[in-house]
C-alpha cells in the first residue's frame, strides 16, 4: 500500500522509436501480499514470474483478451505483490498517444488501466524491465506538487472488494472510475 500511495504524482516515461511518451501517475491500486484478488495469490507461474521480481520492476499482463495492464512490483525478490497503474495525466507525446488510442480526446487517453497501457505502448516487451534503471521504460519524480491523495475501494473486483487499496489525486480530471470514487 505504501508504494501505491507513493507512486501518485510520479511520472511514467516510455522512450519509443517514435518518441517519448510520458504521463503523471494520478491513480493506482495496491495488490499486497496475500491478497486473493492479486495475481501472486496462487504462487509464481511462468505467466506472473515478473511479479516476483524485486520492487520497481514492470509486471505487464494481458486481460479480457484485449488490454495490457501496467503494474509495478512492490516487494523483495521472490515475494509476489504489485501496484496497478490505473490512470495518467499525459505530459509528452500526446499526439502519438492520440494516434495509438484512435484519436481519443486528451481526457480519455490514459484514464483507465487498459487505455493507459495502450497510450504508453506498453505490452509484453516491457514485462520485467527495471523501472529504476536506465532503459526505455522508467519512473521519474515530478516537479509538480501532488494534490491531496484520496483512497477508496478498488474498481471492478469480485474478491476483497471492501479494502481501501486504490489511491488517487483528488480533483484530478484524469482519474478514472465513477465520480463518487474520484472526489
């Protein structure tokens, strides 16, 4: 949970062949150790192996047969847990993001985890990357002050639904989810 709160206000950067894509993280969800809604709950498999890397690595998964999701590992090596990046406020490469997202309006470019991955061109090629080391995908601090951080239940789950493990910048229009979970 600590990392999920900490990441709000940080910047995700992806240097692609077409140019730099970046956005300020405005919403996250924690999937801590032992969480039955987390992908590490049943143990390590070839599919979720990168989730068991040391804190600060990318764990990319494919869901619903259509969307990639970008997570950051949150524990020591060998312990599976992570933080889902749910929404970004686009900063750089907005024209590219709009092309990748079929001309979506600015507000909807990276609002929601599937849209975020599509706008940032995140897929299995980035799975396992150390986000704290030099490379094409990395995390940075922002010069902007982060607003008040709100917390709520996570969105779209059927297990552990009452836990307040979703963190977001209050009042930021790029945060996803229903209005009652954004204010």
